[in-house]
C-alpha cells in the first residue's frame, strides 16, 4: 500500500508520511479499485479511520477480505 501511495506525487516509499490527507486517500482508493477490480463503497466511519497508513491498511484489509 505504501508503494501505491508513493505513486501519488512520484515519491519514494520512504517519503510517504503516516498521516494521509484527503487527496492521498482518494488516490489510494482509486488505485485499490483499479488493482482489485472492485468498487469500494466506504461509509463515513471507515473513511475517518483511513486518515493514517495503518488505519487505511486495516480498513482495506477488512473490506477486501470480507472480514
């Protein structure tokens, strides 16, 4: 996931900060949808949890694995 975030703004993985802003989040969701061929219908609570890399990973893991 950090590699996906790094493609936003043409950064290296070590330049990705833990905190994710709204544009990075939109980019990440788009990348995940494209890569996995899904449409993510995330509620406000899930989006709020995705303000960090760790939070995004947890939400996306839960959504993509059905857990």
